C-alpha cells in the first residue's frame, strides 16, 4: 500500500506525517501477520490432533485385524481337527464294514 500526501510547503502539521503513517502501517502489517501466524499455528495444532486421532483409529483397526487373523487361525485349526475326526470316523466305518462282511 502506498500513500500519496499533498501538503503545503512549510506546514508544521505535515512534518513527519509520512513517517508516522509508515510506522503505523508497518505496525499494523506486523500485527496482522502475527495474527495470521497464530491462526496458522492453531490450524497446525488442529491438524496434528486430527493426525493423532487418525493414528489411534489406524491402531485400533490394526488390532482388530490381528484379532480377526487370530480368529481365522483358530477356525482353521478347528476345521483341520474336524477333518481329522471325519477321516478317523471314515476309517472306523470302513473297518466295521469289513468286519461285518467277513
């Protein structure tokens, strides 16, 4: 921003006015920039908190996935045991069948 001042030569009221306006303008800009900096810091803090919350959700999902993986492994082991039991029953049935026909 630029100010153009018109004054009468030798006017004591206008002496230093440009310097005073420049000082006020610099201070105003510095104040506004400080406010912007604080707002950016607040936004950064909010983003950090959101990232931490997302990290917590990701960790919970990871734990759930591990639990599901554990459950799937247990179900697989149970299925294998049932398959072994079925095979044992089949062998017993064959043995009984062979005894019954002899």
